[in-house]
């Protein structure tokens, strides 16, 4: 049986939470492998809504093990708060069902403050981050001065690492005319939170290797989307980690052979939160209608999502960069009632037709979408659980998308509810 990697094929918010939750019934372990609590997953189970940002989606399923891998940056205070919140909803969270990589980097209060200060100072040139310290934490990780989960075990080592960290950060704060951080204060905060976090700490790479050798199924859960990848996204309007499928192995301590079927979660139209280029964006009544029908508000930030027509160019690019075997097409029901639908099939730039999004930031902002118009449908698709229930023109829309993105639909989601899903191909069957 294949292990499955789930990635977003657009700019995030594609509905990964529901699909991962649906797939987790077939998995033994669910792993987060990148990002932080800037990613939001909303699950609707038996009418109850769960909003997760750091915890893997498998946490709501009894008997499953959820893992936070080394590729994730972890705000320990946010983690404890989220655990408490989910417990209040009746979900049991113990070290038996939640494992936290001991070599995962910690997000500290100074990272949040720096993130927000930079965005404020950037003005109109801001990136559009969530202001949660994700980027600065990854910077410290790369610069080899980060504090990691396992460091909380040793107060002497922790003191040394804090001094090294503050040597850098206080210099930054002085340059920005901001108040410097006292080592004693940061030390006290970390000592206080440590007992609440350390019970979950584990040698994740070793545990996952054991699980894999036993033939158990692993589901790797990505955050954000391909077009927010630090290398392959719309740079610099991206997140600070690699969001593509290749990161699943690196961010969990496994080799490439651990990765099997790659499933790309793909919304039936396109949305984006924050700044950056968006070739198929709709700023008219249709865009507003999509936003209202799709409840397009960020799970973590509460910011309104920008909406636009389905962009087959972007998704096809994501298919190739991730090695996606099949997609899960979500929010199809949001398109109900449209007389006509448009799909972006190419870009025009200075008279030239492009079949991909260029890497240049300037060119990305200048490309003009080339649209193909398709017939819409007025019947409701909400809650459909088989192809036979879908309107004929809806099926044509899906089939045309498959042709344009050069990948088949493996799953089809017709509402936020877990069971409103049409299975075409089981990713775990390969």
C-alpha cells in the first residue's frame, strides 16, 4: 500500500483539511511536514466545526497517531492553546496520539514581534504574512541559531543558545529603534512552557521508519499551496518553507522512497489570501459571489480571500513541480447556478502566449489570462456522492479541467462534510 502526500496545487485554502480528514480513516499516521500555525484547516464532522492550524488533521480521529515533523516551525504557546481548545471540543490529545519532533524549530515571541514590525515598516511593499513569526523562525533555523524542541530539556544549553540568538536579534532591534529583549525574561518563558510541550517530544524520524517497516499507512499533510513555495511560488509573495511534495520526506526525516501517491488538492475556482499576482482574479460581482458562496475567509487570519476563475496554467505547473498523480477537486458546489464558467488556459505577455507562469516578479504581475468559456449548470451539486448525481455540464467541466491540467481527478468534494466525497481512485490503493 502506498503512503500518500497531500499538497495544495494553488495558493492554499484548497480544502486540504477535509480531504486529509477523509483520507485519515485509511491511514495509521498523519504527518505535518512544513509550515507552522499560519496554516488553517477547517474540518466539519457531524455538524461540528474544528479549526486547526498546527495540529495535523488526523488528531480528530480516535486511534490515529498525529505527528509534527522536523520541517515544521512550532510556536509552543500556540500549540498548547490549540491542544486545550480541541480538548474542550471533546477530542483527546495525549502523547500516545500526538508526537512532536525533537529537532523541530521553535517560534518565539521575538519572532512574532519582528515579523509584524517588518510588515508594518514595509508599507505598500508588504508581503502579506500572517505576522505569526514563521519567516523569522525559519531564518534563524537556516542561520543555525534557532532553539529547537529538544533544547528545552537542558537549561544550561538553553541559556547558551538564548545568548547566541539575542546577540543577533538585539542588534536588529537596536537598528529598528525597538526595545531589546532580556535573556532572563525569554529563559523564564521557555522554562514555564517546557513541561507542557516536552511530553509530546519524540524521535520522529525513527518512529516513522518503524511504522513504515511495519507496513502501516502514512499520510503526509502539507500546508499552504504550491504557489506559496519559497522556490516555486510567486516569489517574494510566498511563505518561508518548501510546500511541495518533495518536502514531505525532508520535513519528516524519511527518504524519498517513503513517498508514494501524491494528491494535489485543487479548488474548482481559484483563491488567494494576501499580496501578490493573481492572473485570473475577479474584482467584479462574480468574484464577490464566489467569495460569499464559498465562505472565503482565512481560517487563521480572518482575512477575505481574493477569488477568480480556475487557472489551469497554475495547476498544471503545480502538477509537474510536485509530481502529482491525481487531484482532489473541491468546492465544486460553489459554482452551482452559473450560466457560464471561464477557465484560464494560457497567458499573454507582450504579444507572446505563455503556457506557464514566468519566474520574474514583474512579468507575473503583467501577464493577461486567456480564457476558455464553458457552459455552467443550475442544478445543485451540494452533497452529491456519485458521478451519476452530477449534472452533465458539471461532468464536462471536470473532464475539461483534467485535460487542461494533464492529471486525473481522484476525489471530488461537494460540500465541507466528510462523507460528501466522490471517490474515483483510492490514493492508498497504489
